[in-house]
């Protein structure tokens, strides 16, 4: 028995973004366009919405979403209630837009609705309908039901979560992704791969999420080099699909230790989420292999995942794939947790905090403090 949540529609493929304004017009006469720090990159979308007759407001997400930035944005938008929110950008923009679409309709203060730092108050009203156009193939946030929000004065990243926060329409156009700087492509690609591996190994996996992940894992690993090293258009087409599969899978099966640690470390260091995940993935997989019990379904799944990594990074040597993935990532510029700002003296506190995250609940087995510390040391 399981439930499965997703958008009402996913429009996938090159050129699909050109229908955004027409789709937005179906929701009403007013739109809020949420974009990244560089407004020029969103001008084509703003112009097309205006040309379609939509009264269009705009707001920028200049950093990873934070509670203070959301409170400032809500004050700027006071009295504005758009018929549709259109988000163009990476995972941070998606989460910022999802949170705004939810909070504009809420009666209480934003902090009240957040996990951990608030009381997880349920949303009283449905969020404003949203159209999501991702410009990075990593987070899959265009199809997920939560927004990750940093709370700087607590040094934490927490979630606002509700199934109604899933965007009504996801438009996944690889044209918007290709041409990203090499380091951005690296972090996004590793994030996308991680987000199909972790739901597959999650204790909350179901036949639908397994089908998505089992199809996407080999493909994501196959094109990772092409996307990062060559900016290959065919590779971006595949990685965009892998990312969306990961978003659908994690929204329905949860994640695991990589993301359990990543949320805490991101709140501590403000390092890029995808880079943190890339640094942690090999260490977590090695720990899984050491601690998985024989003759279990989790070990069978893990063995299959490791075989896929061997096929692409093992250099024809069985069992060498995880090491090869780590070495290749480092050669491409991926930093370890130490270079990302995590201090060794903070490992124990990070391990304790990560144990209590929602992502960790999907991990294949409980992690002891010693296992957590080993993972952090290995990823430094």
C-alpha cells in the first residue's frame, strides 16, 4: 500500500518553456515571476507573460532561501495576491517560490509553519498555483512538496512541507540548463544522481519510486561525465530527466543519510547543497556496504547500485567504482567537507543534529554516532 504525489502536468523537452505564458494565463490575469539574482536571464519570461496580457510582478531570490529573506519578500508583496507564481531558476529559486506561494495565503507568521524551529503548523489554505521552470538539473524541486529554508540565527536548514506545495505544472526544458559553468554542472549532476540513489535505498521506497530510480540511476551515471566535461546537449537531455525522476522519487519515498547530513552541514557552512551531497555520497555508500546485513533486499539494491557505479567509474575493476567516482569528482573540482567550511571539532554536533532530520528517517538502517563520525571523516 502506498500513495504517490506529483504535479498535474510535466512538460518535458527542448522548447517546452516557450508555452509558459500561455499556461500561466489559464490560472488568471496576474502573475508573480520569481527569478534568480540576475533579472536579465528572466527577461524573456517576463516579456512573454506581459505580452500574453498578464499583469506581472517580479521578485528575485539572490541566495539560498532564508527565513529573513522570505519575510522581507512577503513585506514587499503586501497586498499582492497573484493568480499564479512562475519560478525560473535553480533549486533555491524553486524553494523560494514554493514558500512564497504558500505563505502569501497563510494567516500566521512564516516561522510557525516550519519544521524543527517552528511547530510545523499546517497550512490553512492551499498555496497559490505554481509553474516551475528549473534551470539546473539537480534538485528536482520542480516536482517536490517541500521548500528547504535556512534559519541563520539557528544555523539550520529546515523544511516547509505540504503535498499541495507541489507545483501544478513543471516545465523541464534542457535548453535552460545547458551552458552552466563546469562547477555548477558538477554539483547539480552529483545532486541529481544522489537523489535517485537515496530514494531507491530508502526504507520508504515503493514500486513506483523503485521503477523511476532503477531507470534513472544507470542513465545519470552514464551521462555525468558528458554533462560536466563536454556540456553535451544529449547528456543534458538525459540529466534533466534524471533530475525530475529524482524529485518525484524523493517526494514519495524520502531520502537518506547524504541529505540528512547535507541539511545540517548546509546550515552550518552555507556551502552549495549539491557539492555537499557529492562529497558525502561515496562515504555513505561505503558505510552502507559495511553495515548492510546479508540476504536482505537492501543489500541486493545496494549491490545493484554499486554495480552501476562500477560500470561507469570502476575502470573495468569490480568494486572500484565508488573510489573512481570520488577521484573523478575531485579532479573536476569538487571540494571535501573541510574545504567547504566544516570544522572537525563540529563533527559530533553535526552527527547529533543529522540523526534527527526527516531525511535520515529514510536511511536503510539507523546510524550510530560512530558511523556518523566515520562518514564525516571520510568526506573531509
